[in-house]
């Protein structure tokens, strides 16, 4: 019974707005004290969780996305997307989604996309007469593409915890990320068609303007091309690729005369701050997982899932649990807490860990726009001075195609495994 007391304490601390890392650490420390567990294990588990070589990729991915945002290269990406599809019904919404898909290849973070590129996108859409709630909703939901299309911080965390190749996970997320963008564009078109007031049509730009926008955005596209090309060719790992991409964007800023030590320092500081939060949460999550495992709760949860017998029902229950957690917790927290459980479930049921990893990451991204927490939607609204309540209604409509896509990915593993299989990575 004592473990349930600690879990209730964990939930109470979260409801009291205590940071989730400290909530997990406090709960686990009290459990260790009660069970007379050696506290050296507490410290060793935390440090080992943060010390992996693969984890060094996280600060470099964050740096690339933040630096590109700060220097204005993300503006070039959005202008290019706008020139391509801006004149269609709901055109700037399509440009928003397309720009997020492109920017995803540099940041690998939903919050970086929502908070950086998002402000540019929402301003451009509202200036063109788009409803600001609709604009913020499109930006927040499309920001979820960031952790799906490679590179991805979420896949780096998952890969480090499961010992799966980061490149394999990156390639597994490519097709689902593209499908995610297409499904959002379809829903944006339907919403704009049904209610033209929220998304007025903008004039079509000439071919020359589109070409100029493409040429201007081309250097910004070099970062993901360098990263994925080098990793696919076996020239470097995800960590080394992140360093190469970081060097590339700094050199790019020098060539375009946008470099300043102030901008570099600001980006380094924000990257270190964000990385520290992620790594600290990983360490806290690992000791919390150890508590759940040693007390036998993980086994009971697994037995409960196994009692469903039917793999169809097991996967449906997994989706339901992850979506429910997404209503109250951030994506990284769910990822760290649920990965050990998913590993055990994969071992018992024979599910592919790469397939379940994509399902896990996509579910956490849907949770980023799901109330009451909705961190991606809240970040977008805060950055763009848009009412959260006004953005919530269109965001719920945009979640419908993502829910359909989640079911497709859950029950059609080939959507996740096809690309890495074709590349010989599975």
C-alpha cells in the first residue's frame, strides 16, 4: 500500500506546481528513506542517466534551432513556404505547417518551433487577416512535427534508454512526420473552406518571387541535409552530426554577416538552460522508474495489460494511457516515465521497439496540444499574445486528423518501419 501513498504524493506535488523533476526526486527520496535503500544508488542512477555520449546530441540540436531563430533564418523558411502554397485556400496555414516540417529538420523540439518560428508565423497570418485563435492553433499543432521528423530530441532520449540506433529512429519518424503535415493541411483546408472568415485567400506570388525565396532559404536547409546525409553515409553519429550542424550555422552567420558575440552568448546560455532541464528530468525520471520497478508496481501494470490478451486491445489501451498522461504532463516527462514500461511490454508481447517508439513520441506530441496542460498551445499563445481559450476550439478540430494518424501508426507498423527497413537499418 505504501507505493500508492507515494504516487498520490507525487500527483499532489505536481498539482501544487512543484516542477516535475523535484516531485519525482522528493517522492523517490522518501521511498528510499522508508525502505533503507542506499542513497549512493540514488546518486549513481541519476548521474548514469545523464552521462551517456548520445545525450550530448541534445544541446547541439537545441543550439542549431535557437541560433537559426535568433538570426532570422526561420523567416526565410516561412517566406519560402508562403511563396509555394500561400495562395491556396487556407494558404498561410499550409505555409505554417510546411515551414514547421522544414524547421523540424533543425530544431527537433516542439517548444522551440512553437516559441521561435511560431511567433513569425502567427504575426504573418494575423497581418493577412487570419483569425488569431486559428493561427495559434495551427502553429501549436504543427510544432508537434518537430520531434517526429529527424533530427529529434525525443528520439535521442528514447534511443539512449532503449539502446536503439538513433539513425534508425530518425528514419522511422520521417514518413509519420510527413503524414502528420499532410493530415494537418487537409484539416486546415476543410476549416478554411467551411469558414472563409478565419482564413482569407492571399494573392499568388510570381514564379520569380518563389524562386528568390527558395534561393534565400537554401542555406538554412543545409543544416538538416548535412546532419542526415552524414549520418546516413556513416560519416558521423547523431552527437557528432549535431556538432557539425552547430559549426555550420555559426559559419553561415559569419558568411551572411549576422554574427555577433551577443547573439552567440545568448543562444549558448539558452541552450545550456534547456539542456539542463531535460537532463535533470532524465535523471529524476530514472530513479522514479527504479522506485516503480523495485516495488513491483511496474510488474502489476504489465500484468494488467497482458490480461487483455488481444494485441489490438493492448495497443489501444497503451494509446489511451499515453493520451491521458498527456493531458497532465509534458512530453519529455511521459517519454522518460513510460519508456521502461514500453520496453517490458515489447519483450512480453513481441512488439517492435522502433514502432512503439514512434507511437510514444507522436502521442506525447498530441498531448502537447491537449487540455488542460497543452504546453505547446500555451507557449504559442503566450509568445504571440493570443487568448488560450480562443485558440483551444480550433486546436481541438486540428487534433482529429492527428488522432486518426495515431491509430494508423499504432496498427500499421510498416508506416514506421518501412523507411529504416529500406535503408537496411532494421
